C-alpha cells in the first residue's frame, strides 16, 4: 500500500452472531467483516470476512471491493441476497449493515455540519 493510499483509507468492521451448530460458528463464534475504504470517495478498496474456506472468503471479498458506501446498503444487500447462499447469510448481512451504520457515523463525525 502506497503512502498516499495508506493515509486516505479508513478501516471499518462489522460483527454478527453466527448460526448455531455450523462449522463456521464452531470455529469463530462471531462473524467479522472488515473493509478498507477510500475516505475521499467512499469506495471499498479491500475487504475480509472471517469465513472458513478460502473460496468463500475470496467470494465475499470480490462482492465487497469496489462498492461505494455512499450508495447505502440496499444494493449491496441485494447482491448478497442473489449470489450468496451460505449458512452464514443472515449473519453476513447483519455484519455488513453494521458497517454502514459505522460509515454513517464516520461521515457525520467528519462533516459535523451536514
């Protein structure tokens, strides 16, 4: 990560309880979704989710990267609704929604008069 990119990105994380009696719940107990976004544009530039398989981790990452947080959660939730059918679907959606709440708080903190 270049120096300019490092100072223009902000990290957000969202958490959610995982469904009981699943492999992911046995390993992690809580789902964590973390994103780095460009604070100038709101676009997610990197992402990670605490999933069991590399395939799932990479798939979730690809769905998140490039999304503009300024567009709100609805379109992104629709993407996950249409393309993600894993056991942690509801937890993943909850964690992502919490990212948007934190993003809204971040924007309000940065622009207190908006």
